C-alpha cells in the first residue's frame, strides 16, 4: 500500500510522524507527497526514517507558470473533467494568489496576477499533479488543510480517480480528532448517526456524550485552548505592549536577524515568502490602526433584549474559502442577516479574538450603517452571549456547534459537519433567509436525543490527541511520533490495515 501525503508547512512534521507510525506498526513503507515551503522539503529530504517517492514542492511548481505556454485545449479538458463546475474554485481557495495575503497581512487584498497568469498557474499545478499520480499510483491521500490551487487539484483528481481520501479534522470537542472522507462533513460520524443510532444509545460513547454535554452546560470551555479573548491583544494596552523597552528591543533584534538571513534564504524568491520588509510595513500600518482603535464603536450588551448573534470569522480562512466560497464578504452578509430579522430584533456581532488588532475601523463602521446591528466588545467571550441569544447565525463558526449544546436555534451558511443535525438550518440561497429566520424563531424543535447520539458518534469515531500542541513542537520528532500513535492507529483502521 502506498500513501500520498499533503504536507503543508508545520503539518509536514506531523504527517511525517504519522507516516513513521504506519511504517513501523503496519508495514506501510511507500509514500509520496505534496509539500509546502522549502523548509519542509529540506526536512523531509534530510530525515532517514522514510524514503519518499515523488515529492512535489508547491513553490517549485508555481515558478513554472512564468515560462509555460498557455494550453487552452488542456484547460478546457481539465474544466470538463474536474470543474466544480468551473476551475475558479481552485483559484479562489488560495488566499496567497487571490488576495496576496500571508505574504501581506490582512486587510491587504490584491491579486498580483493577470487572468492569463492565473490560467497558467492552474495549468502547471494540474499537469504536475496528474503526472505524479500517474507515476506513483497511491492507494490513499492523507491531508489536513486544503487551501491552495495544488492541494485542491490533488484532492479532486484523487477523488475522481477513486483514490481513498482521508481528511484530518478536529471533532470540535477538546483533544478529539477524527478522519473524514469529505472536507464538508464527518463521513464516519454521519454513517453512525444515520445507520447505527440504536446501538449508539447503549454504547460507551453515549455515556461520554452525556458527561461532556453536562460538563459544558455547567462550565463552557472552548475546544481550542487558545481561542479566548484573554489570549490575544483585544485591548489597546495589550496591542502596545511591544513598546516596553525589553520587549521592543527583543522584537527589533529578531527583525534584524530576519533581515540578515533573508539575503541568503533559499525561499526568498518564492511567491509565498513573508519578507521582513513587508512584515515591517504591515506592522506599522497595523499599529497605526490600533492607535486609533474602534472602542468608541462598541455597544453595551443587554442580555434582556431580543437579539440574534453573529460571531465574526477569522479571515481569510479555509473554512470560508472552501466551505462557504460565496459568503466570504462578512460585512455584506451581516447586512442581509440584519434585514432578515423581525423588525424589533437586534443583531449582535462580536469580533473573533485573533482579528481584533487586524480588522480596520472602516469594516466596523460599515456594519453599523444598519441601525439594528450592535458591535459587542471583543473582550467578551461567546459564552457571555450565547445563553441569551434567541438565534445564532454563522457561516462555519464553532459558536453554532456550541449553541446547540445550549438548545439554541442555528442557521448556517457554510457546508460543515453540524448541518447533519436535524434542527440546524442551512441557508444555501440568501433569498430564503427571512423565511428560515422566522421558522427557527417560531417553530424551532430542539432534539436532545439527536444531539447526544451525534456527539456519541463523534466520540466513537475520534481519538484523543492534543494535535494542536503536537503541531507546535516540530523539533521533537520522536515525541511527535509517540503523540500521534493513536491517530496513526485510527488511520490504519480507516485503511482496513487492522
């Protein structure tokens, strides 16, 4: 059996640790891969645990577009065979190509390429992926984040060719991780939920679900430890801590080192290289925005008034670009939600903790053009707001999932796993939103048994591993290997190796 791994940035180290486990514990010794960043490529080529076959390096493939003649017949064939239904989704999922972000900080939003250059970019990536799959013929594709032209092409071509695809997904329960055959749902969870509910009601996982739900209702905690407002610079005081002499000197020294190393960095000419001068430029702009701030735009929270809650998303993020590509303009969407509510109801909007220092003031001013929109202080947590909301509206946010734990009606705009719950409404057409709002407010039918069965299915389909922590310690290869052993066992079960 041969595996193909999508090894994106730090996940290269995690994916390699999983591959080591598969080799040592299950005899899977053949691997090829799609790799991001020269650093990850260097690591994979320097290690001696696994002899990889073909390793496509995203940055190397990208460079080929500059000399690649445009082949319109090839693109027409590609669109006919792998279009969704066109090829545009392969481009729009890539924030570096379409917005120049990552290389530049949000809110930078400018595409560096012409239409023809984008066509050549998708062409060179598709040819490279098809060639590798023809030569390597992998039996399965193992991937985490799909957020670029190359990785989405690899995914769709593998699916079309019948290669088994397994996505790494958080179960949205702390330290629970699972594998899914689809990037929009939890396929294994859905199978259990629709086909095996009678057994689930008496399985050990059902007791885990009951205990989890009871504990959450007593003391809510986020499934990601670091997503609370106190972990991020949500206030002006925190945003300017870098001015402290010791911290400022340390930051400046680090930046000077980056300037020095950038002169010889082999990745300095890559399209996704984050250079020190761009970093400095964006830092100055960001701190200038922070100096002005948006505190005067925040509204007082009144838990006694009727309101719907919309938590702003981190952006640009794969969950928006891949799972809700036509709802990425959050300001526009908030206006549509606001005018779909009953006339006396408010729409309370709260910023994502990680975005407070990045989001420009003009974005919030645009939101407040709607008289029934209230902008809540970012120092509040969702748990301060959720218990009092009459309705939760989100694109793919975790607040929808957590809102169901509190028996709240939810409307979602993205393709995500919790849409499988019968009492969550998905809005695929914006014209239907007012009717969905009315239905959820006047005819909402919460189903505790369905929720418990669904959570039980997640527990049964997942394993316990702190993958976020593993992600952040690439220097400890053996420690990573031990930490992901249970996850590798789960992968082996999905591949019918046990």
